């Protein structure tokens, strides 16, 4: 089982809680994610993917949470909570991706992978009150 490192990028609390989703290379809505890199910790990979795929600079605000997600085969997704501190107008993969800030429910509705949508909703329960 492969390990995917991902970032649950969020801002705001309560009813103002929003998360970032981006389009994948195939146009599907997902959260920023990537593969483990030998020269980076998993935390660094999560922050790097948030920057490359969504133009987000932020801070990891808690422990990662693992989810089994069927994404072309069953994978373990290690998702880190990243509180957004700044949002760039230009970022490395802007030409290839769309980015949206949405409520967790709206984001889950756009994500067509049920496992990933459920992971987002579970994370939202914890981080919308932080």
C-alpha cells in the first residue's frame, strides 16, 4: 500500500471555516497531495504540496491523520492540517490547477471520491473549531 501525503488546508472557524480543494491533473477535485520524498519529512511534503498545487503558505497545526482511500487502488493517505497564513496569486502549478475555498460540505460535494470526501468531513469536525 502506497503512502500519499496530503494537506487539509483551512482557514476560519465555525460557520466561517473554509478548506482548499484543487483540481488534479485529470480535472477531478482533490486536496493537495503528493508522494513521499527522500530528502523531505512527511510534514515538509505536505507543506510543499500545499504551496506547489494551491499557492498556500501555512503552518501545520496538529498531528496527521491516516485514512485508507481507494484512489486507483487502496492507498494510505496521511493528511496534515495546514492553517492558511497566506494565499499567493501565482504559484508553481497555477497553469495546471484550479483552486477553491469552500465550506467542508461544499468541498466534499465536489470531491467525487467518497473515501476522500468522508476524510475531509471528518477533519472538518476537528479543525473548524480550532
